[in-house]
């Protein structure tokens, strides 16, 4: 009998040691961005009003790479962009055997999250892109997660988006314990979330959404007039 394991989901994992100057610069920038965003109260009506005001979209839809020159940390952003692109090309080459990974054109959007004690990232995936890079700038101080459980403090959970019939496929979730410098790469369709952060200080993560724009039919698309 021939067994073919079809449609795998390759998840990349690598530790990247940014220089302390770059790391601290990115943290300062993301903390400043976070402080400028309006916080939402817990009741549903407040959230509906917040979304209706468009502040929700304004607050989270930005691109640090596009606005790098406007920030005093622009050199740190440029260096991170260089490292992120190189890492994503390695991911394309190693995970998908993309032979021209060094020459395909890339576009991307960079943003970040500052997680305060008691906060979490809810389940989501990233629309409109091909791949995602998640880099942990600071994992904070506090209770370390138990490696044997998927319910530890601020564990990253990666969920298989495909359906599951039954045994032995009920284990459709993979947990990752964050550490400073840890970098995770995955296809954009992978659902992911975190458990609640129970530490005593902030956690800071920077994210890049990548589009491969120089490959296949994507390069033929143009903005339409109507």
C-alpha cells in the first residue's frame, strides 16, 4: 500500500538574535504605537461603537515599513526588514523548495502587539497575504508555561484549519512556548491565538505579513480604474 501525506502545513522556527540597539528601538516604537491606541471597554455596545467609529481599523491597520522614515527608530526598522526578508526567503526555500526564493519580489506589512498582564490574542488568521513572520522582542517576566500543557501562560497556539473526522486527528493544535528572539513562520491561512499572559510585565511581538508579488500570475495584476 502506498501512503501519501498530502497537503502538509510547514511551520518554520528559528531563533534570531537582534542587536540590543535594534531590539530596544523596535520595543520603544511598538510601545509608543500601543499607547496611541484607544482602549475598548469590555461591554459589547462599547465595542460596536468603537468599530463603527473606524478607530478600530485605524488603530491596527498600519505598516511600520511604509512609515519607517517618520520614526526616530527608522534604522532599526530597516535592519529588521532586511533580516525578516532574508528569513522569509529561507522559509520559502526550505519549506516549499522554491528554487528562486532569492529573486522573487516581496511586499509586506509590519505591525506589532504589546501584551499587558491579563491580555491575550484571540483566534485569527491573516487575510490578503501569503505568509506570516512572528518575532518575540520581549517575553516579559512572570510565570513560565508548563511545557506539558497547552494552557500555560501566554502560549502560542497554532491550529490546523482543516476539518478533523476523528481519531487519530483530534490533536489539531500545536503549542509553542515563546522566548526572546523566537521567530515563527507559517502560511497565512493557519489560525493562531495565545493563552492569557499572566506575567508581571509586558510582552512585545513584531509581525510581518508577506506577499510574494513577483511570481506567477500575481505579477500581472494592476490596479483597476473603476
